[in-house]
C-alpha cells in the first residue's frame, strides 16, 4: 500500500455483514468515512459531493482490512481522495471521494483552507498512479 500514504486499519464486525454472509455494500461507505475522519480529523468543514466504489472481492466478519488514502486532485473549492481497501494481499475495493470545502452557516462552498491545502499537497506529492478500476470483480463466487 505504499502508493497510499495514509492508512487506517479496521476489523470487519459481524454487524457489517448481510444475510449473504459478506460485508454489505453500504458498509464500505462507512469504512471510507472513517478513513476520511482519520485523515482530516474533522469533517465539519466539508461536504461529501460524490463517492464511487468499485468492488473487487468479498469481505467476511473477522477479517482485518486496511483503508489506504491519497489525494489525487486539489481544486479551488474541492479535492479528490482515492482509497484502496485491502484484506491481507487481496484488493477488496477501490474508491474515490470528492469533498467540497463548505461553510454550513452560510450554506455555500468556500475555498479549500490554506492549512488543509498544504497537508493535501503532501499527500498529493506521494501520489503515483491511479488505481486500475478497469479489472473485473474477482474472488466472488458465481451464482448457483
């Protein structure tokens, strides 16, 4: 995960799983949110504008995952974070979040704060290549 300079480790909880026995797709958004909170400290200055998730492999209760995060773009009022979720040596999902700097009192977007821009620039400097999101989903059993 060296291409992702920020990492968060989590253990898949039993409650994360659905009746199919694997992690429900909605839970992946929670893993990404936790990674954003861990990276940014507080999300009160941002609003999530978009999230894309490409599912690669199933996850099950008890597995340990790592959510790697890097910054791929910094605009005037928004920035993109790319995420990769892995379990052991298996890529489970690739994702992208677009966050907009936001003033909730005025209810409008604002420029990305200078202090945050510097932090994101550091994460962007270590950015190498965009994760390949063109691969087919693997390790998922065929329907019976």
